[in-house]
């Protein structure tokens, strides 16, 4: 589960980073895309952090 969270978090983070960068280069300034990309990067960072915590808990149990 922790490996899935880590991979999922990285993929979502990269996609939202792409949207964030493209927001500044586009002529169409829509705020929902900007806020969605920030929110997505935050959620992806949380998923990566949770996978790290799960890895540490697993290693402490063994």
C-alpha cells in the first residue's frame, strides 16, 4: 500500500505541477485551474508523506 501511495503521489504531483506551470504560460487565466493544481500538489505531498510514515512503521514492527 505504501508503494502505491508513493507512486500515486508522485504522478499526481507531477501532473499538478504541469498544470501550475502551464497556467502561467496560457492566455486564459482561469482561477479554478490554479487552485486545483495547488490543492492537487498539496494532496500528493500528503500521500507521499503518509507512505513514508507507513514505511517507517513497518520497519519498526519487524
